[in-house]
C-alpha cells in the first residue's frame, strides 16, 4: 500500500516527528514523502536517507510562505491523482489546519494526535488520548484516504542512512491563496520541548527562597520575579547537565518568571519525554495533562501532599533549593563533568 507522509519543516528545519511518521509509513508498505516550500530539495534528500521510497517536491514561489490554502490544495491534488490509502502528518499547528482543509477537499476525515496505529484488513485502527489524556480510545476513519496526525515521540524514529537514494520528482503547486504573509517573528529556544527526551520544569515554588535577598529598590513583585530567576537558574543548570530542555508550569509563566514558550500543560506544550523532573510544581490537572505521558516522572516538592506525587514514579519531599543543587552535583560526579 502507498502511504503519503507530509514532511513539516520551516525553512529547512524539519519537525522530528515527520521522520517518525516516515518510519510508521514504512511499516505499512511504500512511503512517499511530500516536501513543500523553500529549501525543499535539501529536505527531500534527507527524507530519502530516512527511508522514503520516493519524494514529491513542490517549491513554487507561491509556497514560499506557509498558507493553508495553497499547501492544502497542493496536497489534495496529489492525493487525488495518486490515490494513497493513508496520509500521515506530524502533529503541529500547521498540519492540523492543513490536514483538515485537505480532508474537506477529499471528502474524508482526520484522526488527530494519534499515539498508536495498526492495520486491520482494509482499515486502520488508531489509538489516541481523550479526556485530557486520562483514557485512550481506539477509532477508525471510514473515508479514504485515511488522514492521520501522529503525536511526537509516540513512534520510533527510523535510522538515517546517508547512502540511501531514490526518486525526487518536482510537482506543481495548486490553488490560489486568498491570504498573504506580511511578516513574522519566531521566538528562539535552545531545545524544542516537543522533541526533548529530558525536561526539567519549574513551578511557582522556584520563587519561594526566603534566604535570597533581592537588590535594593525592588518592589514586592520585582523581588518575587528576581527570586524566581535565581530558582530557574538551578533548574536550567540541571537541564543543561542532562542535555535536556527547561519547562515551566502555567503559574510560573503567569508570574512572569519565564516566557510562555516553556509552558507545559493543557494551555502550553503537550510533551512525552523519557524523563520529566518537576521542581516546585504542585501538579494541577492542567499541568498533568501536558506531561503525564512521560516515561519517568520525578517530583521534587516540599509539600508531601502535593498532587504531583500521584503521577510521579519517584518523589523527593524536600526544599528544591537544597535538593536540586545536590542532585546536580551528584550527577556531575556520576557523569564526570
């Protein structure tokens, strides 16, 4: 069976879950990668190295900036002409929009945020979280092609083989966009939370260090933020030591301690790291929704009754300002750093 895999990228920087989608596609048969937009040629070569049997490239000037109308129309035209049985996407804001619009064109449906997918005869059975991740449901799409967006880090990433080659075919962009892009800005982040294997997060508790004396002249709110920044410095040091990313609870973001791009939770990023260390986070349900799928959760909190401990495999009841530096030093010795 032929499967289309949409490779989501921004100026050549590929969302890693695209490669996971490519690996999943190969388990069902042949995989055709779709690469649209600028620097598509470089991405196409990488797609072959990750196992694509063929790559269809559309790099027309009309696709220079992402616009859902032109991207979705181009995909729909390719699907109509080549009749794939399955179309896979990584789950991102762009692909949710694009998949929905293409599904309307193709008179089919979309299964979103899928964490498991298996073939059952002519059907595909998808597993996806519901009720804020408390339950998993199995569902099918009766339309064709079946369109699926997969959750990041839910499927294995295929090995990259530099020697692999294959067919790269240029295709035309379709559709006429009604919108135009006047400009954009992107926030910089050392590590993408959605792709991170290790995340160390801080909550409101990072500001509760009474032993720190803020600089003179600060009002109460400024002093709170200053203390929180010192607390997040400890969180950041531990994250960097482990080669991970820095996360935060909504309370920390709302308090002005750290930018929104670090927020984990229902209104932030949903993550699935191998290791999640929560420092000074109580464990409100909105935060748990975003990190409950971590393989190992470690909680550090001085409140023994904090809800976070119910989700954690390992819990440390203690002051994070003592526990985190001690953990960092112990890991430095263990890792020889």
